[in-house]
């Protein structure tokens, strides 16, 4: 009986760590100080997958940027959020960072901040405020996103909607966010 219990415990110790863990709601992407142009910033390999792109700025006029790949006929989904805390939640719209999206064919769209909806995210135990939700059909290729600060502030951009782990590339390096990182 003792051998059976030991064998069972050993089996559990081997099997449990190998089981996949639940996927996070958004694949996190933190824009770095060096991500000042779309080409220098990270590449979201499949922008239908849900990413949480975080951009923090120390002063007015700073730029942070990234790129995202989509196929023709897919939908570009972008949500602009701030954490419900000062100073961002007290800023007028004109003081929050400006988001400009450029399509593969060169069409430029400035995302209009046109709402103010509270949102509690239980996974982070954090209150957010939606300031914009932008959706549009896509053309094939790489979209460029440039965020320009107008004050010291931080924002989160939700890009995509599929709740599965995504892939991010930086300088030809693939950063994998899969359930089992060993498979990357």
C-alpha cells in the first residue's frame, strides 16, 4: 500500500506541472523607451489575438510605437483605456496621449477619444476607464500604431479580441506567450 501511495504521489508530481495553465486574458506588451517608431517597436504577429499594450510617458511630446499584422477581411479591434487613478482620470481628453493608426496602404486614422466608461478587471483587481473603441475591416499587411504623449501619463491599448496567447517579435526575436513556453 505504501508503494502505491508513493507511486501515486510521484505520478501527480510529474503530471501536474505538465498540464497547461489557463490562458491570460491579454498577452502583455510593454512599450520601451526605445520603441519610438513602428519599425523600432514590437510586432504583434497576429493582431486578431488579444494584446494589452502598455505605454507610459514621462513628459509631453514623447512617442511610443508598435506594429500589428492582419489579413484582408479580418477586423482591427483597438480599445483605448486608462487606469482609473490620478492623474490620468482627471485629465481632459486634450491632455491624454494621441493614438494614430496607419494602414498598410498608408491611410491614417487618429483614434477619437469619445467615451468614458468604467470597467473593473477582476484578474488584475483594477478599475479602468474606456476612452475609445475602434473597429474597422482590414486590408492585408502591417498596421503601424504611434502614441504621442501630451502630458506625463500611462495608457493601455487593447488590440485584438481572441483570448488566446499571442506572439510578439522584437528585433527579429520571437517572444512567445504560449501556454507551454517549452514549445516556443
